[in-house]
């Protein structure tokens, strides 16, 4: 009981200065946590690009593309791949800039603004990737079906039977939705968790805004 009384006396004695010290400590902690979260977003996005790049090295599509005998299609696919890499690298560069901003900023309002900007950038990045997954899946099926000579028998069969074509179209839609669902869950689990933590930091900063 003696120690509790002493603690109460000490609390009352430092009551005026405690709030200010507490706010500064909380700000430092939130600043550090926010910087760490954005650093992880940057690291994960880089690892994601490396994973896709290495996986493409092990998937041999050259034989299939040669069979099609349509160099213009191959060129278009290559251009689309390069454009996709450029867009993703731009996003990574923006993530790096956001990380540098959050790491070096000292003003509360500036940190809050940087957090909101980072959240929006990550959301755009996720939706861009999901959109590209849908586009690339549809494009792969279309190019493979129309230009691959191995698919000639299947094309003739589908053209002769409207019901089979409808069933095939339904299966294709389900496959696309399946791919979208898997990657949506992946991005929601990975980036969604980090964004929720980042937004929680933003709400805490709002409480101590001075």
C-alpha cells in the first residue's frame, strides 16, 4: 500500500507534464511502426516481382508461340509484358518514395498525409494487378484458342455445336473468377493486413494531433 501511495503522489506531482510526454512517446512509436509497415510493403512488392520473373523463366512458352506462326502476336505479347513491368516498377518506386517520406517526416499532419497517400497507392497497385490477372488470363485463352494449330480440332467442334461453346464459355468464366478469387484473397491477406495496421496508426495520430 505504501508503494501505491507513493505512485499516486508521483502521478499527481507530474500530472501536468505527463500528457505532453505521453503524446510525444506515442508519436514516436506510431512513426516507427508506420515506417516499418511501409518498408514491408516495399519489400513484399519487390519479392512479388522477383517471384513472377523467376517463375516465367521456368515456364517455357517459346514452343507454343513458334507453333502459332504469328510473329505480330508474339510481338504484341512481349510489348504488353514490358509495359506491365514498367507500370509495376513505377509503383515500387512510389512505394520507396512513400517509405522515405514517412521515415523522415517529423510533423504529425505530414505523417498523416503520407499514410493516406501510401494506402491509396497500395490500393491502386492491388487493383491494377487484379485487373492484369483478368486481362492476361482472357488474352492467354483467346490467343491459344484462335492461333494455336493444336486447337484446330477443338475450334471446329465448338463451331459445330452451340451448346458445347456455351459450356466452354461458362468454364472459362469460372476459371477467370477462380484466378481472381485466389489472388484477391492473397492480396487482401497480405497487403490488406498491412493497410489495416497503417490506418489504425492514422486514427491514433488523429487523436494526438497537436
